[in-house]
């Protein structure tokens, strides 16, 4: 039996992200690759909003090592999407985000996914480093 879609109350941090005309595919709905793009934007904006990531000067960066998505319902331009985020797992050098996309004012997710970031030095991406302190602080408040 398939797990029912999550609800807004299951998530802790939100970001509005309107769909664009180009997000629709030939079938008239948001193409599946756009879900991952919205997830990526959601995580990046969370990091920027909490002072974890500076696009030019951060010495530690998170690399995506695993991602996934379950699709529950379609969306299409001109729908408004709200991304929801919570922290699913917080490790020493990694973090897994649980993510959801909500269409317009709907309470039920149209898609849910996860991103796992492993932190490395930006200039030598061969070894993991501990999560930045600012990330750990922001993430602890969002643990599921």
C-alpha cells in the first residue's frame, strides 16, 4: 500500500516558488525534472537564508550524494508552488532533507523527496568535513 502524501504541517520551513511557462512539458504539466530543480532551489535558499552558504566565499559546501522523489499529483503553469523542508537526518558530515511541493493553497503534497548533502572543502572535494556550525544550528530546529 502506498503511503499517503504528506501535509504542510509535516514540514518546518517554506518557500514560495511560482511555476514558469517553460516548466510545462508536451503533456501539459510540470515535467518531472522540474521537481528536482525546485527541490534544489528550496535547499539552496534555506542555506542562504540561514547564513550557511555564501555562493562566492563558503569554504565548505554540500554535495548531493543521494536524491529521490515520489510524485502524487500533477502541477502546471500558472500554479504557485510552495516548497516545504524539514531535516530528516543530521550526521557528522552529512544532512538529509525531507522535501515537499504543494500546489497553490492545497494542504497535501503533490510531490515529496529527499536530498542528502555531504560536506567537503570547496577547493579539495575529496574528504568530508564536519557540518558547518551555522547549518547544524539551523538544522536542529527543523529535525523531524
